[in-house]
C-alpha cells in the first residue's frame, strides 16, 4: 500500500512543470525512505523505484506514457507490476488514455518484463526499451527510436508541443581488479531538460522599426523576417524579440555504490553541465537547476561523490536518502490516522505504528562532513515541489508540504470528534486486564454464550506461542486505508511464516516492528506461502526474498522455501535470471494431504526396504495412504482433485520442509484447493501438542481461506479450527438517510435486484413540525451477484462457513477497497467474529476477547461511515 517508492514523473494536464516529492516515509540505513517526485507536463514520464500507490497520493495516471527505471531489481522496480495493473484498469475505462506504456531501463529490463508476463494480464500494453551502452541517450516522447551518428537514441515527441527531453547516461562500474560489474549492477542517470522559452516580443522595438499592428508582427514571432511598413528596411525576429530563456535542467542520480560514483565522476557526457571553473569542459552554457540524489548516505558522503557535487556550482541539491529529518511524517495521513485511533482505543490489538516510534530503532543518522555542507542541499519532504516554470517561480515550493503530524494530534482530533471513545478505551482496558479469578468468564468469551467455551489449546497458553499480524487486509490494489493481502505468523523464538505477500508487505513490517524488527522478522522467516497468482497476493515477494538474501549474506543458512501455485514458480524462475533470490520453490499441489501421505509412505517404504528384502508392495502402500486419508476424510475430496504422482525432487523437498516445520513447532501444513481462479488454494496450519500440568494439550489450528467462494473444502478444512481467517471481498454496505432537517448521507448503493432493505422509521413531533429519520438500511446480500461473478465471498457467507465448521473465532479480511471501514454485522454474527485491520496483531492468548472489541470498533468509525 504505502510502499517503497522513488518516482520522478511528468504527470498530465498541469500547465506549469515542477518536480514534486509525492511522498517519503524514510526507513534509513539500508532501507531508504519512501519517496517519489514528479515533473508535471502534458505527456507523462515516470522515473520509478519502489512500490507504488498512485490512488492514495492522488497522482493522475491517465496520460502516463513513459516509465524510466534507474536500475532494475526488486528494490527499484518493486511497484511496477501493481502500477501496470492500475494503468491497465485506467486505460480500459478511459478512451482518452494511451494504448501502451513505454518502459525505459538498463540492459536487463527485458528480463523483468518477461517475468511479469506470468501474472500481468495486459503485457501487450508494455513496450520495453533497452537503453544501449553508449555515451548519451536522448528520450523525447512517443517511443519511435532513431539512432544518431553519435550512438545516441532519440525519440521524437508526439503531440502539439515538445516541452522536455530526457537524456540517459549508463553507469557500469568496474571492480578494483579491472573486471566489470554484471549487467544487473548498471545504474542510469537521467537528465531532464525543458526546452528553451522564446524571448518576449517588444512592441516598442517593433514601432521603432516602422512596423504597424497586423500580420507581420505574428510572422516575426514565428521566426520569419518581414519588410518594414514605414521604413525601407527588413526587420528580423532578433530585432524585436528578446533572447530566449534557457530551459531549466534537472538531474536524477542513482549511485548505489562508490564504484558507481567513480564512474559518474568520469562520465564525459556530463561535462557540458559542469559549472566548476576547474572542469575540463569547454562548454559551460548548460546550467543545472536541480539535482535529485537517490544515492544512499554512504555514497553521498564519500570524497568521490562530494567532488562530483561541487562541479555544479549553485544547483539546488535535494537529498532523498541521506537524512532522518522527516522520517516520522507519514506518507498517507488517512492510514496513519486510523492506525493511531485503533491504537488509542485498544493498544493490545493495535500496537503503536513504528512511524511514531522511530526512537526505538537504533539507527544513527548519517554524519556528513566536508563539502556537503558547502553545497546548496536540503532533505526531501513529502509533497515538496521544485517549480520549473514559469521562470519567475523557479525554485523550491513548500506550499503543499504537510504539517508535521504526530499521534497526539490524531488523538486530540479523535477525542474532539467522539468524546465517549475515552470511556470505551477504559472499558476495553478493564476487561482485557481482568484478574485471574475471572478467567473462566473471559475464556468463554462472553457469559451469555452458553456452550461456546474456549478450546483446550488455549489452556495456559503463553503470549510467545503465536501472534498473527495482518499486514494487508484489502483486496485488488492498495488504498489509503488498507494494504493488499499479507499475514505474518509470528512464532517468536521459533521463527515466522508469511501467508501471501502483496505489494508493500515489507513496508508494513517496518511500520509494525520498526527497521531492526522488520529485518529480524525477514531474517527468521521459515517459509512463505502464496495462495494464488493474482498480483495483490504476491507482488511484494521478490523484495522480501532479496532483503533476506542481503541480510544473510556471509552467514550459513538454508534457502528460503516458497510454496505457491505453479504460475508463481514460473514467475520466480524467470525473475531469478534478473537477480538471485536465494530460494527454493515447492508447488502447493505438493503440500496437499495426498502428497504429504505419499512422502510418508515413501519414507516407510525406504525404511522397510532397508530392514527387509520384501519391503512394502504397491498395494500395501496404496492401502496405507488411503487409510491415512480416511482418518481425515474432511480433506479426502480436496486431495483427490490434485492427485498426480509426486516427483522425486518434491519428495526430497517435502522431507526438508518437514524438518523446517518441526523447528517452527508445526505438525501440519496442508494446502487445499478452493473456488477462485485456477490453482487457488487455502492453507491449514496446526501446531504440535504440548504439556500443561502433566496433561497433554492439543495444538492450535489456524485455517486461511485465501480468495474463494464459500465451498465445502473450506468448511471441511476448518472443522474444529481455533481461528478461521476468511476473505470477504464482496462486502455488505450501509445506507444512511436522514430526513427532517434535510440531511442526506449515502454510501455506495448497489443496483442488484436481490437487495433487501430493512428500515427503522422514527417520527418525532415538534409542535406542528415533524422530523422523519430513516435510521439504517442493511443490504443483506446486496453484493451476492458480484461475489458469485468474481468468485469471492460476502460477509454473511464467510461467517456461515465458520459457523458450519465450528471455528472458535472467525477473522474477516481482504475487504473491497470500496468499503474500507467497519461493515454492518448483526448481534449473532458478533459472537465469534472480528474485523481485521492493517497492522492488527492477534495474540493467541487474546482470542477469547476478540468479539468484545467489535462494538467499540463500530463506535470508533461512527462518524466516518457517512463520508
């Protein structure tokens, strides 16, 4: 959702060009701040890095034509798949939008584009352009390339005017031993040069030259010489028009290492832009107005980089990755506001987001010395602009920079808006910390719920057994309220698991645990499981794997095991040609009940074969497998769906995986098919038994449905589950209408014929006047048709699945981004149900209390439901 991003874009339909820093939420040291900038023009360019969330930042993408990558890796292009999917949706619904997008980048760009074709359905709209290894490359507009004699590629502009040209300089450094870096280490410097503005026409000079008002004045302004009306002379344009105003120039520099900086210093294509009198360049006519530095602090503070910076005289330097000055300023105020409100009223479920707790991270701010303090440099801020035109406004513009928002500001706003929330927070704190003697009532969940006692797995459960952290609870695309799908299972000393890994997962981990905590979580992951191929469930996978690779470099470790459908494996195989992800892939079909039993039967066969020459015949083996399946008949049908023989390599990998699961304290990790897209799966996780006061206590069981229609597979898999996490992409919604003092508040109203409306009408007499209030209307199955069409579930259906399976707690997630707040639930539904929010952390020990929180959630969002 919020994601890591560096963007420099030329965005459409804004008359005056400017570089705008749309957002930065820095995560320093190895993980630079979230940042993007834009240069607004008619055609749209995007210099892209990191995960991208255009809708939340109100970035107009309708006219986006070009995407320019400074490097090609998971760190710099992590947001590209999500952006392309967003563009595909915009272009399908807008006749004015362009038919395709040109992507520019270094020589390994084609590897990225080919990998994305595995899950980006609109790959035909993408045209990849490899920037050749040459001294200088010019980019203008529409994608038609013409190679010049100087080995430069120039793209002629399309449209009525050519406002900007973009030059690209490739940096491919060499090692100390003279060997070259790989093509994956190539970085690009982009030079954005607005075209010169024609000088102003001077009517006084025209009059002095004997010209009258009329057509000749226009011809002069168009560069055509004319004959004077009153004098016997020829008047040239230079006689009546002032000198042209040079177009401003902006550099975007990404030097990931010091060898790149050395290559930058020796790049002769930049000589014409240096204003340093000691420079060897003979051309000093091009003045650089602004340089945006995407280079890390360690590189920017190096002597080589400092020397290069000094060559630009008075250019404005904007440092995007070198300071912590604004690290606590959230990118998305709406999301930060909700997170702070949730933490205020229930800190046990909603720990303080790390963006307001950066002091807990032991990461020192970089210490810059020498020439950096002598150049004109500032740190980038959210929505900071550098205006390029009109010339009179050239320079920095802080008018859109957000005021510093802190948790205290949001809480003050909340108490003013909902005064009774303070009492609600006290009530939650009271029942959350009930004394030990009241534990029986608490374990029941609610004294009114007869026969709904807590399962035995919660007996004397410890807080370091399991915590489930919802990193993304929205569907389809990130929004300002909810990130896309990702769930982190924190097993504490035993490691952790990721179920789905949508775009922005890494950034969410940092918001929940801070920089060091997120590094630790990624470093200690046991495996990552992906439910299906849709991008909102795996677009953040490559970034997580790449970070783990870097964190464990030089440390003995096993490759990360990724379990997913076949299409995800194909994507990863293609992506590994771009960069090593240090992982092994296992198909979800190899983790069904049938495949686990194949492995066990194979192990038994091997063992018996060593002990006896007779071994186990095929019939006996089949009987053993079927006997095992019959003991778990609820999953027999799901296993029959996917019953091809298990490859030998998969059996070896399963044996390794079983060892990994044992280290995590898990005894079952079973994928089962669901009704969504081809090869869509749900997952069963079960922990090992434990001892409590000399008695054996069964392990917990958590089931995650993935995306699905309600189906018997989910019900059977969830029988007796401690927690069922179920998707509800097709949400119910609320409709409010107030009549009397004539106030209307209407949220989304579906048009389906199956809508059922319940009305409560209150009539209050005020003398001779009457006030009528239609209080609430709930659409019980208003989106059922949409749910069936898209193979998703409604809230009512998801809760019914949990009831049918006897699940102790039902947690709803994967909400449609159209309804980001709290949906309508009846009192019966609330007895065992909870609504998931981003960064919500559910500890196993707190399960009995979950339903008690829901009424307070409805209070918290009471005033927001009408907007």
